[in-house]
C-alpha cells in the first residue's frame, strides 16, 4: 500500500466510527430512555477516544509527509486529512473523552431543565462544558493560529471566522431595524389570513409529512422519519435519520420541519459515492448544509408556485374550507412576520436576529467575556434589544436550544450564512434551470434537485464554502441576494 492508500484506509475507519456515533446520537434523541444517558455518554466517549487515537497515531504524520495525490479530488482529500490531523493532534485524548462525557451529561440534564424552565438545574453541567470548550478552543488556536472562537467555528464551516461574520450580521441588524416595522405595517394593512382549523391527528400528519418528503426526493429505502424534542437530520449518507415534532393544533410545524430536514437529507444522500468515508466525500460544512435545508423549505416549499400544488392536497388530507388552503392564504400564514421568542418557529425575516444573539453570546462565553451564570440575563437583554421582546422564562430564552448543552459552540452562525447562501443558490437556479417554478407548481422537484446534486451535493467537500458558491453562482457569498429576496417577499407586496 502507498502512503495515500494507508491514509484512505485509516480515514475510512475513522468515518465509520463517526457514523456509529451519529447513530447513537440519533437514538439518544429519538429512542433512548432517560436512564440510558450515563451509559450513552461512556459509549460516545469511547468512540471519540478511538477515533482520536486513530487520527493522532505516529504513522499518520509519516504518511501525510509521504503521500502523493493523483488528481484534484485526491489533492483536496489530502488537504482535508492534514487539517483534521493538525486539529486532532492539538487535543489530548483525555480532553476529547472528557468533552464527550460532559456533553452527554449536560444534554441529558438540559432536557429536564428545559421542561421545567430551570436554568439553575443545568448551569453546573454547562459550566463544565464551557470550561472544556475553552480548553479545546485554546489548544486549537495554538495549533492553527486562529483566534479561539474562530478555531471552533472552523470545525463547523471552514474558511469563515468571526471577523467575516461580524460585518455581515451588523449590516443585517441595521436592515432589520428598518425592514421589520415596514413588513409589520404592510402585513397589518392586509386582511388577516384564515386560520387552519384542527385538530390534525398525528397519524395523518405523519402520512402527509412522509408523502411530501418523498415528493421532494427522499428515498425511504435509505431514510427514516421519527419524532424528537428538537427536529434534526442525523445518521449516515446511506441511512439518513430525520425527526420532527407534532402538535395536533398545528400541522405546519411538523410538515415544514420535515421539509427542512429533507433538504439536509438530500444533501447527505447526494454526496459523491466514489469518495464515501473520505473527508472529501463529506458535506462542505454546516453553512453549506443549512443552505440545502433552506433552499428546500424556505425558497422552494414556501414559494407561490409550490403552495399552489400543496394547498389542494392539504385540504384533501385534513378537510375544512378550501379557501383556508388557497395559496395566498397559506402564504399569509406561513410567510407571516411575527416577533417571537423561539428560534425554530421564527419567520425568515426575524430568524437571523435569533442567530446574531447566539453568535454574540457564545463568542463572549468562549473568550471569557461572560460566565455561564450571566447567560440568562445577557440573553434577555440582547433579545430585547434585537426584537423588542423580553422572554418570560428561560424555556423561552437561553434553554430553548440544545446546541450549547451538547457542546456545539461556533455552530450558530452557519444557520444565517446558510440562509443567505440558499437565496443566492435559488437565484442562480432560477437563472440556469428553465421552467423551475412551473415544475414546483406541479410538485416536481426533479429540476431543482438535479441542479443541486450537480452544483452542491456531488461536490462533497472538494471546494470550500466560498469556492462552492463561486462555482455554482459565479460569486462568493453575497448577503444582498438574501435581503433582495426578503424585500421581494415581505416589503414589495
């Protein structure tokens, strides 16, 4: 075996260990009884330790020094291998395992704290998570030369740091201050949309969710749909697991959540099979991933074209007045601007404010400018400034998201960067794919899906986020495409 062959074999084993961890995470969220949390933490810690040992073994450095690339894909794969090795060797195995245990313990405690709206219940566990994240960030910073918080961001989306995000978010903050009151005024001047009257039986919701996911392109030979506290997409590229949550008084939460997670699933299922279990065969990062969920949910499935297809099918499924399921009425319901406390329920105009707040707070936590005990008050103050509302309790505030309690610091910027990329990609798709909206009006996602497979899914992580956008749209990330989309949808009507 050549040095590169040995590296590919080693990274395939690491990838398979990662897939095993992904399945354990899915099971913890969707199936595991509460009493399994401690054992699950040990399982995840052990797998994390094994992966880390494989990646940091002395042979890896020797093989990286002697490996040669045969083509562009191999060259990109080697670069990603070197980056993964650099990051891994900066972290002792004891820190990796301790982090996995702390994250699992904190996540389990968070589930109870969130249900009780009791931040004090989870604060000690979160302190340990933050302590370990600071230690990790410092070690990665020393190895990469990046600022501490950027070193964590790099683990979720390569090539974008806080100094890139700050001006983008500041500009959006200013845009929202002008756009939100105007959108609210325009909305108030129109007749209120008709409500969709339930109840909507969960079994019926499950059926329509599965049907629409299949129509978008999800192959249930390689996917499952389950229920969890926090909707997500997990599993592996050949065995994708998506989840949602159901309310009998509002089917839209489950359906739109499934369409969102289906966008993630299509990305995983469309990754280049020839490079499976290699770094270059993975998704290009979490901002890239979020662009794929949002181009399906927000750009395509909330478009006038698709709502014309969807409305009659919903009315046939749930019954009720046909007028309530008319495309214009669904648009009024599902493209309604409304200031609210919960990120996952936010409209696309106010959603970035939720992300901006989290970006600022988690950066302060990692850099030591804020401590865990200060989080609830800082959250409430920041939320009031951004959206003019003060959360009534911590369940509507700093306890609502799983991410920090599972150790995911540096992740949140990807959500809004992904929304911006989705708008940019959709604008390019409408330019290059003839009859795209006509296809959506027939419920046909094939033209959009094929274009995304070519331009995004099939590229794996061969290109970085900015180069991926350049290749697909002709330019790097351009937030003006997102604000133009918002103006057209919410301010020009």
